[in-house]
C-alpha cells in the first residue's frame, strides 16, 4: 500500500464504478481497478487503466447495457 497524495491516508486496491464524460456524453465504466483512500475516499486510477478507458470509449464498442441518467441544473435553483 502507498499513501494518498492528498491526505496521506492508506490506499487499498479495489474495483470501482467510474463515470467518464466525453464529447458531451456520460459513460459509466464498471469494475475499474483503482486505489482508494481509506481516509478521504479519493480514487486514483493508474495511467494504464486510463489508457484502456480511453481506447474503449474511442473505439465505439457496443456497451454491455445502457442506462438513463438524471440531470440536475443547479443554476435553476434559487
């Protein structure tokens, strides 16, 4: 284990769900290997993982499934 670069808490290896925005569309990626801080919750992705995410989205591969995502606009709240 290494230390969190933000709070110096302990990092542990986990799989996470990661949202990614690309060209105005939101992609949800599941079972992404990451390091998660046990203290502040920061999620760190390795460069190789980020490259795989990039390749997957750019390839326009058919997703496993699609989901509807609610959108809230805080500018409309007084």
